[in-house]
C-alpha cells in the first residue's frame, strides 16, 4: 500500500479554515482590533486567503470613501454645541 504524500502546511491550514467574519475585517480596516492575538490571527489569515484579501480591500475602499464623506460634511455650530452639551451631561 502506497503512503499518501503529505500536503504542504499552507494548503492544509487553508483547506479547513473558515473565512474571516465581516466584523473582524471591518475592525481590522478601521485599526480597531484591540487584542494582539486577534490581530495576529487576522493578519495570518490574510496571508493565506485571497478571498479575504479581496474582501479586506473592498472594506478599506468603503472606509476611505466614508471618511472622505464625513470630512466633507460640515455641521452647523449650533448642532455641534448641542451635541457637546449632550455628551457633557
């Protein structure tokens, strides 16, 4: 009986690994991953999963567009003052 040739490590790990959640990708793209272990897990997964890399790139594009829109949005001073008062209470 012939022995099976072992698969390369990267292939085995990808074959049984699920994709990153949208939430994990969003946190990563917003630089909001708080735990070091989670950051390592996300980055290691991105090194070996082209599908999640594509999703992360799309999430980055979305975040960039939203930041540009928010920077271009000027709030009236009265609205800003009312919001500040609400948060000080």
